[in-house]
């Protein structure tokens, strides 16, 4: 029969038959062809020795997992897979019910145990044959199905059991996904244990208690149990106006990138809704990167310390260290020891410590699932011999009204999702043990913490912006302001002495161009000093504006000064070394136009840069450990654009070309020694000194800018000094000597006679600086 079933499965897959239709068709064929026989369940480890001899019997099909192997590998015998260990609790429930005179007095409950695949194994064909063997057997008189520990099994069976052709109610004792609440897809399914969505509710509640606003979610969306959990969590987070900053579907190949994203987003709280082996993989990666408590919080559901250690690949010592501080959410299947159960016994009396009954937490849920059916059937005895449809409808109605104190807690069903309001117990791993710290009640939607958790981290790291030290910034700003004032005083003196021969001879229009260049540099220096004052995490626009303005003022200031000096020195060179080519080219208007033409390429380049690819605020951060082992986020802001080298290199090359030409002319004119050119040496000194300053400061500024943020202060110093010293030397060497001469010697203020341009003395004085 097994090959027939498998061949049918292959055929249906190729024919694109829906999974639900395929399963129903399989059952019909199995029954009609008589393929079922006892040999199919020869591996069944569960027996029915607990039932005794009854006459009027109500059979409950009890589907429990029997661990063998999966794909040739031994199955980890987790609580949920140890179906044989749950049978004593089921037998105990049957015994208590059958012994009570006020519950089903005319009937006796009988278990019909059968094996299913273990959790996460492909459900085919053992679960189907176990189900079909009894669901279609009129002699067996199955009134319902209990057990159903594994979501993968429940997903298959529940889609069939409630269909009109079958009409069997089911009470699952295992964990299940939120998607099982769909009554169309899973008709007649009730759940003793709340769906995985209740963990989302518990997490949202604990986020409120600890005032966490940001969280990341690692999830598995491939297995049945996790189906819909992620979407439900996202919806709940949005409803509570919380922030889900990172959502990653986990896989072994993507875990490195997932953790990179976690660190980039500076997230400290991570919630894992995934298989046990994936959770262990996450913790091993967290240990590898030292993203551990108390600096990070990891939260998982459904897993135990022993299972996580057993499934880890990083060694017991490392996984144990990674587990420290981890929060574990598990369904609260352990009521207070003195709680009186529906059977009349206390929890301790019914499940004594150390007994086989207490060895498996799901035993309590199986116990309660049988009580649920018994109590519902007790209210519907008058229809038990009626048609299947009438019996199904009446029992389902009464199932919604079941209320009792069960071994796994107070049992009552949500009529919408048909799941019990199971309490979520909250544990924190401390010293290698899971310490019970509180619980979440879905009934009241409140969380209660018994043990105060010390030093729970916030959801954000303390932010430390990488800035130039305040003292250095203030000193720079003060220096730039003083230089701006000196430049203004210099300009006032220039205007005051404008009618004197020395000032007139220096071509006032060209001197004004140099003043404009100096003012541009002064503004650039002020902006450089102010830049870090504009740093804001929430608004990066002011910082970007300052960056773009800095480039404009610094570039144009330098171009204006050196283009003007180039024109002046070129005129001197032509007068003294190539006089024959003197002409109208050297009128004030012509020289002004020449300066503008030399500056124009830089203006065009800057205009294209700020229009196409403007400088933007680039934010880089990293998590560092302070001396107290408390992490903090260092955030550094810098100016950058997508194609920064493509704009910056031409601008620097062109500026270097102009500076090189000016230096060459300064070298050629250094031998002009006429007394009337007494400030030529000062001019040449300015050129040589600024060339050296810029040649040192600009490369070091670039070097420190592209290295790590710890060199931000060094980059700032070199950039600021390049701008400030150029402007300062301009005043000190180009203008200050003239003012000292005019103030000291009044003869230089007297008007001079008019002579022709070719008069050497006049030419010398006219071209003086």
C-alpha cells in the first residue's frame, strides 16, 4: 500500500492537484481498495493497555509522535517528540474520567493510540494511514482526535478531520502556528496550547515594561509552526506604534549578513522565532561577535537550554556563555502545586515530582485535551448516537463552553481562534539555568515579573558623536573671527589710503580681487570651525549645507588670490624681461577679465558638482566598549558624495596648476631689486610659504579624512590651518608692509607727477606691490 500512496502523491504533484484534495483522495483510495492492514503500524511503540474493559465506549483517536529517524539520522528526543512518554498522562485522564460518576455515566472513554511522524518530518504516509485506519472505520466509532503534538502533523490531519466526509473534532496538545486559527482551512481544530502568536503578545508586553521601542526579528517561515507568526508580529508591532527595525528570514548562508545588518542598525534587542538548530546557530554567531548580555538581549520561544546546547556547533562552553542572560518564552504548562485540578486532585498529587507523569511538559496538555473532550461530550450525551453531522455540530458548540482547571492551567477557549488562553512563562538564563522570572497572561494581556531583572539594557546604545574637541573648535572659531576682523580693518585702511601713489600704483582693482579672495577664505575658515556644531542625529541637512559652502568659499578664495598674483607677476615679467609685448592686454579691465577666465573653470566644476552630485552627510558608526564594559555607539559625520573623486581630483589638479605657474613666475621675478619694488620679496615669500603650507596641509587633510574617525581632529586642524594661514599671510605679507610704510613715512602719501608710461621710474612705481 505504501508504494501505491507514494505513486499517487507523485501523480498528484505533476498534475498540480491541490494538497488538500490530494490527501482526501488518498484516504478514499486507501479505504476503498482495502490497503490498510496492521503491518503498516508495525513500528507503533504505543499500546492501549491503559483502557481496561468497557462496554459502551467512546473512542478517542490519540495521535502521538514516535521518534525513530529522519532521513537516516537519529531524531532528537525533545519533549514534543516523545509520544510514548505522554501516554501515562493520557491513561491517567481516562482513568479519572471513567471513575467519576457524574461524567459520562453511560459511557466509557477509550484511547485508540497510534503513531505519527515526529515533528518537522514529512507527513507521509504514517500519519495518514493511522488517521485513515480509524476515521473511516465504522466499527471503531471514533468521536474525536487528541494528541496532535507536531504542527506538521496537525496541519495535515486537521484539514481532513473536519471536512463533511469525516466530521471529527480535534483537540491538539502541541504548539501550533497562528494560521491554524483559520476555521476554513482547519475546521474543528481546538488547541490546548495557545498558538505561536501568543509569544508575540508576550513580547510586546515585555517591551512596554522595559520601555523598548526598537527590536529586530529573526524568523523561519518555511516550517508549519512558524507560518504566519512573522506577519502577526509585524501587525502587532505596528498597532502598538513600536519600531521593527530589522526583519530577516534566517538561513545558514545569510547569518553573517544578518548580523552585519543588526550591527549597522545599532540594534540591541533581537527576537528569534525559529527552529532549535537555527536558534543555536544564532547564539554561536552572537558569541563569535561578542554580542551578548548585558549589552545585547536575545529572546527565543519554545526552546530549552539542553536542546540549544545539544544543537549548537560552537562547543558547550561557548554556547553556555552565549546563553547567559537570554530570555526564553515557554508555554506555562506548570500551574501552582496546590492548584486543585478538574479531577479533584492537586497538581502535585496528579503529577508527582520525579514520576514518569512529570517528565514531559506536554503530558499535561495531553491530559487536558482528553478532559476537554470528556466535558464537552458529557453535555451532549443525548446526541452521541445521532448522525455524524448533528453530533459534530453539538459537540463543537459545547467545546466552546468548556471551562475547567487543568494540569496545564485554566482551560477556556477563545471562540475566534479556538485556542486556550495559555499562560506564557518567562525565563532568563542565569548561571547556566533557566530562572523563572514571571509570566504573561493572554486573558488579561498583562505581564507579571516576580524577580526584578537588574540592568536590563535599553533598546539603544548611548550615542557618542565623534566631534572635534569643543575647545579646539572654539579656538578655531575665535581665530577665524579675529582674522575676519583684521581683514576688515585692512580693507578700511586700504580705502583710506586709496589716493596715495603706493596704493594706486598697486592696481586697486587687483588688490580688491585679493581682498575678496581673503574674505572667501575667512568665511571658509568660520564654516570649518562651525561644521561640527551642526551635527544632529535627526537632521543632517545643516551639516551638508555647511560642507558644500565650505568647498565653494575655500576653492574660489584660493583661485581668486593666486589667479590675481599670477596676472600681476606675469605683467612684471613682461615689463622687465619681455617688454616688447606690452600693450592693452595689461589694462585694468583686461587683467580683471583674465582673472575671471582663470577662475571660471572652477566655478563651472563647482556648479556641476553641487547640482549633479552635491556633498551629503555621510554617517558612519560603530559600537565600542567603554572602560566600564558598557557599549556605546560612536557616530561620525563627514562630507561625501557618490562620485567625490571625480569632482575633487580635477579641482585640485587645476588649483595645483595655477599655483605651480605662480611659483614659476615668482622664481623668475625674484631678481627684480629696484627700490620701488621693495615689496616684491614679500610677495614672493607669500607665494613660496603658501605653496609649502598647502602642499603639506591638503594631502594630510585628505589622508586623515579617509582613515577612521579617530583622526577627525587631525583632519580638522590641517584643513583649518591651510585656509587660515593662507588668508593671514595674505594680510601680513601683501598689505601690512604698505600700511606700515604709509603710516611711518608721510612722503609716500604725497602725489607724484604725471609722466609717460615709458618713464622707467614711473613704470617701476606703477608696477610696485
